[in-house]
C-alpha cells in the first residue's frame, strides 16, 4: 500500500495519528493548567501528594515487614499512586512530561516550570515527612525494616548502578503520566498506577520522593540514619530522576510529535 493510501485510510488528516494528536492536546492542556497555578495551589497540591504517597509507603512497609518480599511490597505501594490519581494530587516526578510539553509549545514559561518543580518538590517532602512521623510512632515494630530500607539508599555509592536506578526511577514515573494521558479509562489508569508502583518500589528504583519518605521514617524511628546522609543521596537522585523523565521520555515524545508542537506554537503566536 502506498504512503498516500495509508494516509487516506486513517481517520485523521493531521501529520500524526489521531490518538497521538488527542493525547498531545491533553498533555499540553494539563501542563499549561499546572504551570499557571498560583503558588498556594502548587504547595497545597504538593502537600497532598506527599500525604498520599506516604499511604503507599505505609502499605509497602506493612507487606515488607510481614513477608520480606520487595516485589509483594511493591504491589502494595501502588495504593499510594492510585490515591494520588483519584485525589488529583501530584508528585514532583509527575511534572516532567506535561509542563515541559506546555513550555516547549509556548503555553508557559521556564520560570513557571521552576515555580512548579520547586514548590511541588518541597511540598511533597514536607507532607511526606509529617506522615512518616506518624507512621514511625504508630508502628514502632517497623524499625528494622525502615532501617534496612533507608540504608539501601543512603549507603549506595554514586556509581553507574545508582545513576541508572535513578534514571529508571524518573523515566518510570514519566511513562506512567504518558500512559494515563493516553487513555480515558479510569480502570486502565489505575492499572498503570499499580504497575508503576510495583516497578518503583518492588525493584527498589531510586525515586527522590518515595525513597526520601522511607529515609524520613527511619530517622523518625531512631535508626542510625541522619539528614546529611539523606541530602547526599537526594541531590544526585533528583538530578538523574530529571534526566530519566525529562530527557529519556519527554524529549523523545516531543520529537515524535514535533509537527504538533510547531502548530501549537503558531496558534499561541497568532
């Protein structure tokens, strides 16, 4: 079949498939909405994101303490990502696809992106820190599992393995965002959230928010872990989460839909 015939057989007259065009429109619209939030809205949304992901961490710890299996615990952690989706909150690592697409399409500015990233990241950490204090006090029997989980991250050297684990952590969350924007089915979006939770927690990928909460819980519980160790680990993990999400996934997505990006820029300039 010729190229012209293939184009004529499609439902869309645009330069890319109809499904991609619809997904792109959804991504840019949602990204622009996030970029134009007030500082108060960014902080409140981020706080709730930290609170809700902490519920997933609590479920993770409960299963890990009972079974010793990181894979089973990873399935339980998916509860946190489902809660974030249903409650319309967000994690810092969810803001690598949609807001960047909006900035590239001239529907927002780099300054707005910086406000969103910084505000969401700090609010996630504060909200998660508070809930993990409650968890550590409510379940003192989890001291050992919290300590072991925290040491897995803070004792990791900055080497190729750690860098790759952090890149995969960022790319996994961005792929989750992409999958959820690619469907209108709530069931499919929940399944995607559970799958991403399994990969993040079950495989112990380096994720700047999820794993920080485990470290905070260990500190609250009295384990031999401190905030300096957390900061040393957190610094490079955030950087490589961004590499995984913004460059490995988002950049390729924008290249795939470059015609739509150009069209959106023209519409904004008009």
